[in-house]
């Protein structure tokens, strides 16, 4: 397979009926890539893209894994960000990525929730208005992909979500696990991976003042004010006032921005800021351009590449459709659920015996490691005490090997990775560490 070699591509178009709607797919003649649309419910069309690894190694003891990547936001495109800026086989200049996750697993990029990227709705009323609906849509998609992609029958599937995508991965993971147990979905769920994920907004909010004081970005007065605002977020969430909690949280970020010298909430070690986003009370902070520096540095180039190269490659995109890196309509449709936690879903996954992995970048603030550690300690899982009592193991993945790249703690089916030197987007900041980490998580035969 020559990834992206348009002249070498033979186009296959298949139109079938699924769940009362249409499924349209295409791909390369060698079967190494497939892509398509699935109408997961009336007027709601999700786009997916499967890429098979050239390093795929047959192993009876270790089946070759598949990673399904879910981007954050909600409203960011995985094809634009996750693929070109983080883990895909090519960068935005269409040059091979040296440390692509395709070396360790097959990849599926899904434009979810519906309305993101190449996904679309026939009517805005069909946008997902709850996280549960977005998770149901993804589960319906997987029922079709289990038939569309032959390798999924023998390949363990790992749902990997970053930022808000991690929250959706947890919620979808529960529905997928239930469907598998009920016999309505035939595939193997290898695990759910939560990368700097928006699992517990109040725990993250409470961590901001302490974290930023510890790195000299907030003084005592600002810390006191920040704690009061974070406590208010927690109280509003406990009362079910999630829209009010969102407003308070945005005000907290605005206060931090003004009192910290505009600290970068995705990586406090970077000088670039997101102050222009946070100054507006209607801001959508997890959609900020600073969320992924690699994409931000060439956002116009990403758009040109996707709307030019990829649209020509796929051939099934509606003629006048314009891909956008971020969908504000998708974010706003899910506004009522934005501050709702997903700790219970993580607990349910653990109770089913599903492998759950949490990884967090050291320099992230918006979904801080302190916050992630706090929500993990709130789990009701019966193995939590033993998990917390274990020492961490240092990771020495990358040259020079005497340096520590991070730490990991594992007990039964819960795993936590602390990644040093990384912010909110670990694959961007520490690509080598991220590659070997994901290889260990999915138990790739290519190790």
C-alpha cells in the first residue's frame, strides 16, 4: 500500500442499508485502507477511516490490535488533529511520520460526535445533544464496522480518547461492553484508554489553583480566589446545575488567565497563550487553538490538506461539503452535558474486567495529573486500595535510556501512566514515549 497514492488507488463503492439508513464505503484495491459513512440514526451520518498497518505481524499469542481514536472538544476532528498532528502515518505536509502509532496497531479515525469533520447531519436537530447519544452513535457505527472491516473479528479493539474524547470513550466503552455481553456486537474490546481526559470537571477545577501556585504562576491571593470558585463549581455540579457550573468554570479560567500572565492551560511550560479564547464568557476552552500546538502552527495547512488531498482521495464526500477543524455547533449542542462527570462509567468498565488505562502529561493544567489522580481515588472499584498501595515503576523507553520518561502503576485491569515533559497532547509533546506507551497498552506484537 502506498498511503495517499491517489494514482495507485482503485475505488470500490458499496451502498447498503443499515439500521434503516444508508452505509456508503470505499477503499483501496489492496484492502489496506477503507473509509465510509454510516447513517447511525435518521439524518445522522458518521464518517470513519480505517488504515491497516504495514507492520502487522501474525501472532497466535498476541493478536494484532486496532486503535479507534476519538478527538476532544467536543467538536474537534480526529482526521485533522489526531491523524495529521499526532499519531497518523503522515504529517500535515504529507511526509511520513517517524513515530506513527500505525507501527504498533491498525488505526481507525472516527469523526464523532456526528457533525464533526466529514461527519454531517441532514438537519441540525439531529446533532447529538447528550454524551449518551454520542456514545450510542459510536456503538451503532461499530456494529457496522464489525462487518465492514474483516480484521476486527480477530483484532482486539482499543477505544483511545484524548481530552473530551476520553470522556466519550468511557461512555461508549460501557455501551460496547454491554453490547458484547448481550451478543449484539461481535468484536473483542481490548480496552479503553483515557488520555488527559475530561472525566471529572470538578476534580480538575479544584486542582488548578494548587498546581499553578506550585509552578509560580499564581500568588496566594489568586489561589484563595481560585479555590472558592472551584468549590462553587463542585457545589453546582453536585446540585445538578451543570450549565451554571460551566459558567463558573469559564470564569475561573478567565481569572487564572488574568492573574497568571496568561498561562497556557494545555502546557504551562509553553509561552503561547489561549487568553483570546478565555476572555469571552461564551468561550469553549477545550476547543481552543492552543489545545494542539502542532495543529495550531499550521491550521490553514491542515484545512487545505483535508479539503484538497483527502477529499479527492476519498471521493465519497458530498460535493459542496467543506471540512472544518472545529465544529462549534457540535460543542454547543452538547453544552448541557459538558460538565457532567464520567467516573461511574470508568467504574462500570472496571467491574466488567475491561482494561482501563489513564495517561496524563506532566505539564497539562486543563486536565491535570493532580485532577486525574483525585478522580481515580473516588472510584468504587474493589481493586482500588491495592492499586493505590503499589509503587510506581519508572519508564525508560527512549534514548538516552538513563533518563526517566515517565512512570506507570498497574493492578489487575487499571493502569495509570505519568508522562514527563508532556502537556495536554502527549503524542505531540513526547512522541517516542507515547509510541512505546501505547505499544505496551495494546500489547502489540511489534514490540
